[in-house]
C-alpha cells in the first residue's frame, strides 16, 4: 500500500487504524502538481475503501504545501477548456475525495500553507500547526481568481473575513491568528507538530469509528434534518459498548486492536 | 411560579423582569435527565407567555451542565423508535423552546459545559463564562453521533471548525479559546460569573423589550427580507421614547418599573 | 471629482488607482444623515464606473462613524411608510452600492464605529483599526430593532454570536476582540491606522485588478458553482503576466502606472 517515493507524489502509508498521507514535492515546498491532484483523489478513494479510522496528512520536510506547481501552468492555463478541466476535475477531484472521506482527517501543518495548501487544510477536520506556520492565498499576484468551488470551501472554513483578506489583499496570517478564529485546533512549538498531530490521530482511532462516520455525514448536510437512517444505529454494538463502558467506569473497547 | 426544588429539575424563578432558570441535578453536575428536557420546554413556554424581558440560565453549584444523564440511557437508547422520540421530541422540544424564546437569554457558565450543556448554551444570546469553564462534546466515547438538529445548532453557534474538533476528536476547549472565537461574550474570574451575568441581564431588562423581540425574530430568519410587519413599530411608544430620550440626553424609560 | 467639503457629506477623492472615501459630519462623530446615505450610493456608483482598483474608506477626524444622525429621526421615523423608505431605499441603497463594488474596499477605523458605522465597515473587504477603536450597535437603547437586510449583513460579517451581544445586550467590543474573531484584519497603534490602511490599499492596487473583480464576484455567490464566464479569463493578458512574472522571478506589471 506504500506508494513509490518520488518527487511530486502523494504518499500513502497505512499503520494500523491510521492512514498517513504525505504531500511530497521537495524541491517546491510540496507544491501540488497536476499529477499530485490525481494521486490525492486516488489516495483518498483508497482510504475510503479501507478500514482506516483516522487520516493524518502532512507535508514532507519543513513545509505543508506552498501552493500549486506553477511551472506547469503555461502548458495548460491559457486555454479556457483545459483550465476548467484542471479546476473542476483535477483540483476539485482531489479536494472532494477528501471532503467525502468518512474517517476524520487531522492536518499536521508546518511552515508554508499557501493557496492549494489552504484548500487541502480546509478539507480536514482537525488542524495542528507549528507556531511559525504561515497561511495565505496570494493568487492575485499570479493574475487569476480562486475557482468558485475552492473559494466556497476556503471561505466556509476560514470565514469570509479572513478569506477576503487573503484573496484580495494577499494578506498572510500567522498560526496564532488562525488559532484565535478557531480554524486551527492547536498551535504548538514547531518541533512538536508531528507528535501532537499523531497523538490526536491516535485518540481519534480509539474513539467509536461508526459515530465518527455518522458525525461527518451529518456535518456535511446542507439542512440538518433527520432521515430514515439517522437513528438506525440504536441497537448497534458500538452504541451499546460506549454506554456500558461509561456506566461501568471503564475505557470503551471499540475494537481497535482487532484491526 | 417557583417550581419545587428536587434533584433532576429545571427551576424557574421570576424576579421582576428577569426569569431565572436553573439546571439542577446536583449529584451529576446537572446532567440532563429525560424529565429535565420536558421541564426545560415547559419552563421556556411559561417564560414566553410571561412579561419577562430577559432570561438568565445557570447550573446549580459549580458546574453548568455535564451532558445527558447517561444512567437512563440503557432503558431506551437501543430502540430506534424510542431513540428518535428522545432526540426529536424531548431534547429538541426543550432546545427549540429556548430558540423560540423572544426574550434575550443570558447564560452564566461555570465549570463543565459538555454535550447537552453546549447545546443549551448554544441556544442563548449572550454567554458569560468563568475562566476555568470547559467546553466539549465527547460523545464519540459513548459510541454515538450528535443528532442532526443538535449538530446543526452547535455547528452554527461554535463554528464548524470547533464543532468538528469537539465531536470527532473529543477535544475540550477552555473558556479563553471560545472567547477568542466570539462564542463567549465575556470570560471573567470564576467568582464573578454570577454577578457579571446578572449585570448583563439587568442591563438587557432596562433596554427596549419590543426591539429585543423584533431583533430576535429577525436574527431567526433564514433570509433577511422585510415583510409587512417589519416597520409596523414606527408609531410605537417604545420607538418614540428611545429617540426622544436620546435627543433630550436622558435615560430612556421603557416601563421597567411598572412590571 | 472632489466633492465640495461640507458637514454631513461623503467626500470622494481619486488619487491614481485608489478612491478615497471620507465620511464627514464632524459635529456628530460622522453620524450618517439621510443625505449622506444618498451620497454614499452615488459615490460608490461613481467608483464602480471608474478605473479605481481599490477603495479606502475612513471617517474624518478621530472617529469612523458613530451611527445614524438621530436629530433627523423625529421628522420621519414614526411613519411606517417613510421608515421603510429610509431603511430599504436610503440605507440599503448606500450599503448595497458598497457591496456591489467590484474593487476591494479597505476600511481605516479609528475611534467609534457604532450602528451605521458597523454596517458600513461590514461592507468592506479588509479592516484596519486602531487599538482604541470601539464597536457596537446599541440601538435597543433607541427603542427599535436593526432592519432585516442590515441585521443579515452585520450577523454574517461579525458572526451571529457577536451580533447578538451587540444588538440584544448593547455590548461594546474593543478592537482586540474583533481581531481575534477575524473581523478586523489588523489592529495597530491609533497613530498608525491611516498609514497602515494606505499601505494595504497601495498593495491591493498593485495586484491584478481583474482577478480582484472576479474574486469579489465569486465571494458574492450564494452557491459556489462555476458558469460560462468562470474560466473566460484563461487567455487574458493579466493571467499571462502574473504567471510569467512568477516564473521569471520578477514583480508582475499589472499596468498600474498607465492609469
């Protein structure tokens, strides 16, 4: 399940109940090439079919992701058809595979998290960042706007105020500011990012996996209205175990070791 | 109007223009029993019919509310029909009575504010918390998801980022973090919570009650479009008094003492 | 293009690519008179027809805007028809001209930013405030609610939690609190507000103006779905220049000096 390690790739490594995803394009601070967007989609589709209970995504080395791989842009961006294909199929293909992932996703964010990096981070459920991490989307310097679905994603996750400052004024935000707004769950010393993100992922893996899946499906709803499946979990083993464990003052056993 | 004081009850006390609501289940940090959800609904329906200008809600003793009363869960949660009834009728009955209350609601939050506590706090308009108060919804440990309407309420109030961290990673947030995001209006020394919340409630009670009711009705709109009633207040006594008082540099008299 | 300077006016001054808008009613901390709302609409319609790449809006003197000009209220507010005309045509006419402006708007906020001031600030894309600036909407003291469209605007920009505290409890927020929530992009020493806001405006003016316009149109969408125009910029000069400049490691030239 371990992809071949090469520049410009998305590496997937399964370790027990946790799927480790690594953005890798070391010469370019892990900027996303077109091929990496395709790989991102494949990796998250593989995770969705797996028994992973949590995903931990990080960049290789000192940065999370510096944006798109601009060296590829002259070969396709100036044609409207190819540009639409890029944003709607390639970029959104990768991002929507992340958004559709039923397992909780933890981001470990060091260094630069810009443009595509913010988009990828915005698909995660929990974000742990180093204190020197930086966030922005200065694409107005590149002469083009953020595509609609991507702008909608980023504005919803960052809040419209922060998104406007990033997109319209090329403002860069330090981690501390985005902890204040709630976008970052934890901001820690740079040296502790991997360890803290890993701790959160392990904690999630020990929680009830079916409840996590249902919570993610509910939070994805546009209207929060119950349907026929909403309470179908009532008689389930996970539900019974969680409540029994609480009442007997013991740690619940959601079958993590069986995996 | 004062309910009998007993464990597992919602106490209502009217003092002038302020309705004091107290969550009381002292052996369980005021965890909400099924009966307390029914009482919560009744109490807020009574307040809605009263002349109360403000509601102040608090937990008895050192905690706001530690969640649901889990000791009751084995008797009904493993049957899908009863489970739906519990969430849709009992829990949502209490919460929607709070959401439909036209008088502003101030929460005084000390100690633990978890699960059902966060849901109740999210129905309030102003939240005053002690500096050691803690907020979370670690129901993934109990093996079940948050019900859709409750998740929608909590995600809207806390923001999706904080809600995801609570629900999916069992993250607990200190009061200072939720002051930063704007969820908590004020964070004060633990010893000052009641006094500060009471000050806010008294200030609200002295403001224009009709304006408060209209503001709450407007903020409940899904689309902010005026209708035939929107400007019907033009010739009203409260409107005239507020503007006259400002122009004469005196404190407006919105009839608080007549009550 | 410079309007005659008089009390109760909106002053427009074009300097190169930046449109400077000044709220001016010096005897009343720049409170908005009915005539000023009409002027605000005219000024932003003029900007929209101009080649301005950025707007910088500020109050004259030590305050941004203290609210509405209440001395005018007895002459029209107690008649429902005139009241509707005021909010729906005059106030919303000015605010919607701001919201429809395709050039990014930077607010420089000193001193009081109350009521109408918060509404005007909420139409801006980037907000720079002085550390002693204060924000609120204590209209409940005046005996009337915020009009629906205005409440929707303010609740979306401030977040519902802050908006409820302002409207229902007359709570006043210092700049630092609204920097934490993300509403304010930067909070600086009072003496530096104009210089910092001007720096941001100049930076925006040097960025790609077409990208800014498209970004603002996208962020205004209710659903973030691409349409036929979304990728029509592919072959444009601005898009080509931005990418070429990045790849040649030079500053992009988006034609600012030609203006």
